[in-house]
């Protein structure tokens, strides 16, 4: 015979009034659902970030206000503040997106651990594609650096420097294995950045030098041939590289 005190009904009758009752586990209970972001909200947020990136590329952080961004998007400043509570937070979001794209074009050396020629060719080509396809990204980053990285220095130190150190380590391993000359990898990386990103950051000046209103795809292709040839002749062993 079962002990009646063991049944839930009897337990409830024997409990003192006001006493806390043990809660049975509810097998049907589910975790609260994550709040879904509407497509319209996602679209507006993307429009805000794109407009802010254009403006920051043109004017730098100090030359842009939230009013400027709101007008560019065609929204009210109050609506913009709902998404980004401050200009600095908006600027940081833009720069994080810029770094995501920029770093994605810096992975070529690690993809070819035994073939420095192919790795360097792809690295230079990727950096020039970045300048051609994402000029505003490059200019936003350049403006921050030229200004002395007043806002984004910690993020650059945390994300860019490790990537550079990894590339330098690859260059050093190639030299140790006799696959290339021993060079100061840090200065080589700076040289590669300077010779490729200039086609975004100083596009107006280069267009004037070339005597045309804007750079064309053929200009980037010609630059790639020359830069690859110069770098390979400097870094690789033997003659006829390029």
C-alpha cells in the first residue's frame, strides 16, 4: 500500500498555510525566444552604417555629426540615436566592419606556406582589390591612423598587430628554409600596404598623375604587375622572378 503522504494532493493538504511549496519541474517549459530583428530594422541599420562610412571616409571623425548621418540616410536624428546612442559608438561599428573586410584580404601568406611566390602574388592582388572594391573602408581606416588613432588604437592593437606578426613569422620561416631572402618582414608589410592602399587613399592624386578623371580596373591591373615584379625580385632567390 502506497504512503498517502507521498502523493502531491496529500502533501498539499498537510502543508502549513503560507509555507513555500516545492516546485515541480515543468517538462514543457521552454527558454524565452530571442527577439527577432525585423528586416526593415536591419535594412535601416545597414543604411546608417553605409552612410556613416561614406561620410567618415570623406571628412574624418571630427568632420561628421549625427545630424550629417541622419540627413544622408533620410531619417531623423532621434531615430538614428535609437540604433547608435553616440557618434563614437557609430564610428566604432563602422571601423569594426572595416577591419573585418581589411583583414580578410590579408590571409594569403598563410594559405601557401611552401610557396612564397604564389603567396606574395595573391597578397598584393588582394590588397589592390581591397583598394578598388572598398575605397571608403580604406579611407576611414587611413583617417583614423593619420589622426593618431585617437579612438580605435586598442582594437587595432588587438586585431591588426597579431595578423602582422603572423605574416612576419611566415616570412621568417621561408627565409630559414631557404625559400626566400632574409628581409625585415615588418618593413616589407609596411611597404606592401603603402604601395597598394595608396590607390584608394590617394586615388584623386593618382588619377591626376595618370591624366584621367578616375581610376579604372586596368590601372589597378597595371599597378599589380609592377608591384609584384618589384617585390618578387627583392624577396625571392634567383633571377627572372616576376
